[in-house]
C-alpha cells in the first residue's frame, strides 16, 4: 500500500517585496518544520517573536485580505502564500514574517510556488491527516453563498458576477491536484477597481497596490498594459483565495465546495460553521491502493 506522508520544504529560503496594504517592505523566510506543525507563522516584529498558527479561528480580519493574529499582533495577507503551500502539497512549514505582512509580489501565488520549488519538497515520516466532509454545510449572506458537500477528492465550483463588462459572470470548475493548481490558478492575480483606489488608501488600505501587483479595472476596461494572463483570471484568483482560506481548516479537505460571489469573509465563516458541529466532518489518515497513482486516485481507505 502507498501511504500518504506529510511534507515540508527541504531548505530555508527567503523572499522580500512590498506589503499590499502597508506599502512597506516585507520579508518572509520559510523554514522546514517537523511533522504535525502545520503552517506556523512567526511575527519577527514582536519582541520576543510571536507565533501564530495559521488556522481559521486565528483569523482576525477579512477586509480585502486574510489576516491572522494573536495577543494583539497581526500578520496580513497570508492567503496567497498559504494557497501555495496547500497547492504544492506542503503540510508543515515555519513562516517568519518581517514587516507585518506577507509581500504581495505580483499579486498571485506563482512567486511562492517558485520559492517552494527552489527550496525543495521532502516527504516526512508521519501520515497526512484529512478532513472528510460528512454532510453538506452552507453559509449564506445576502445573495452570496458558499457550501461544502461530501466528495471523494477536492473540487471547487466558483462563480463570480460583477456588473462590469470587463468581468461579468465567470464560473470555474477546478479539480484539485498540485499540477492543476500550478497550471490553472497559481498565476491568477488579485484585482481591484481604479475608482476605489483613493477611497481604500484614505482608509489605510492598499497602500502598496500598483499595476505591478494587481489587475486594475478602469471604466473602459483593464488598465494594465499587458492585459490579463487568462481571459477568466478574475474567477481563477477567487479560487486561489479560497484554496488559501480553506487550508486554514488545518488539514487537506475531501469535499466539494460550491461558491457564489464568496470572498475571504464568507470563506472563513464556512470554516467556522463546519466546526460548529463535529458530526459534519471527521479527521482521518489514509492509504491508497498500490495500483493507483496518487494524483489519479478516486477512492481512499481509512487507516485502521
């Protein structure tokens, strides 16, 4: 039998850039971590440094980004980096942050995927745990909703609907695998509307936002000279965000998520709603039959 073991990175690696909301230089350093560590963030701006486990109940703000915090210390914009971890099958890593925010880089997860590949990925000795969804859980707010249902695998069906001709209604059906993540969503950039820029900056938000790290939509269309990376880059980025936010459940998920106009706030509320009732899910370790390739497996067998 092929066992699904936990993974971490092989070596320490750092990257620096601008914080999307602070507008200041920010640096993240990734370090290998022991089994069952999860995604452990360390705020190097605190003295002594403060550790914040990246899990759904440590989310303290969801305005335009996902922010985790503890004891008054916060780390902003963690979702793209965490999406890269989950997307590349990383279970355990220590993330040291200087500058209070994960740098936005080009607005996608691609720089972090490159960073992980450069560091290398190693298999560990402990089996990976999964969350299996037992029954459908839904969270609704106004005309928006997000739900998760039982499914053998991890799939996302996401629909956005913006009243702008450059975006409109877009739907993406995404079947998770590291290969699909890197090919289909990792390069999709965050986006915003030019008319909102001054308002956001007056509120101390998006101070580091620019055409270098976001797709900006003006009245007449896309302002970025190079245009879009994919024609439906907007919904692909929403799927990227969702992967990062759902990874805050603490383990990979076996279930299907359907989302309509969801964002960081609803994504986090779904996580909290799921954990309201432990009958809605179970946490197990898995093995797969030897004749099945891991990325093609359609059945799973609990370890007993």
